[in-house]
């Protein structure tokens, strides 16, 4: 993330969303007014103070501590590392910088941590309301970017939106913890399949009795909703129990009701 900030964001003059982008915006404003650029680490830590408290209270202590480690190290490395400019093409900087940023955030999330700022807010919303909040955060980031465009030029603001969009789409593709998948499983071994789903995901299932029209036989349909990051494990488990099972997977856009979400800590 630090390399991305030094080698893509700064050379391209981009103002990414989130607290990293807000930190860059404050640095640019300070330099424009006083010809002094405050350290990235100091500003970023100050901005993250309130989200850190919220995360510590509502998301998890271990999660918050690892996230603080990420915030401090990323800030220090951003201040220390030398810049290396890979390209001068602003469009390439926006697209590939956004891709690298999305991968960096995903790695943090896989390690049960975050890069701070709006990531804390997004995870808090996802945990509390059961929604996939990353695209909502993208909308909030656009406001920051538009303000930067008003101050420093609309071309950089528009490229920053491309950067943020690329980052968000990579994040949505790689990190699926708060996305839901509906499974309809036609099986001859409903009890064993249910036990497999329960053991792997801690999610429940509903057994529906049906009639197979082709052979005019009774069949068992298990209906269950799981996290999209759990799909591969569940499919492998079902195949081990019943290799002839018919599985229909449907992306779930929204869900109301009790849904088990494994804790971050």
C-alpha cells in the first residue's frame, strides 16, 4: 500500500478515497497554503482515532490491534520509502494503482485486519446491518474526490474516481465475507448433507419435500444461505457426502432475518 501511494498515487497527483485520500488532500492543501507537507503518518493516525475506538468497541479487539499495526506501518513506510515512477500515463496510473490498492486492502482483510478509515466504517456497517457496504463507501469517497477536484482540477478528480472504482471492484471480487449465496441442493442424503453444511459453516438449512418430474419420484431439497466465501468448502463437503447431488447456486442481494456471521476475533 505504501509503495502504491508513493509510486502511483503521488506521481499521478491522484486523491484516492478513504482516509488515505483525505490524508493526501490535507497534505496537498498544507503545501499549497504554507509550502510545508506534514508527515503522512501523523495525519492518518489523527483521522483514524475515532474509527479505531468504534472498531475496538463494536468489531473486535484483536481485529483493531492488527489494523492499528497496519495503519502505523503503512504510514511510516509511506514517509520513508523512496518514490519510483513506473509510468507517466495518468490513465495507467489510475487503473493499475487502483488494482494494487484493492489487492492490498484484500490482503489485510484476509488477515482479519484492515487498512483503517472507511474500511472500519464499512465493516462496522456490514457487521451491524448485514450488508455489503463497499459500494456505499465508494459513493462517500466520490464526495472527497469531487472536493479535491474543485481545489486542484477536475481532470485529476475524474482519474481519482477511476482509481477508486478499480480498487472497489477488485475488493468486491477478492473479498466475499459479507456477500451471501443461496443454495438449493437436491439430494438423496439430506441428513448427511445438512450435517456437512452445519459443521463447515455453522449455518442452518430447510428441508423441502418435492417430486422429481422426470422420474416422478419423491426428492429432498435443502435450502440454505451461506457466505460467498464459504461456497467452495460447502460444495466440496456436499460432493463427498453425495456425489450425485444437484446444486443450484443463486446470488443473494439482500437478506432479512437471523444470519450467523463468524466473529472477527
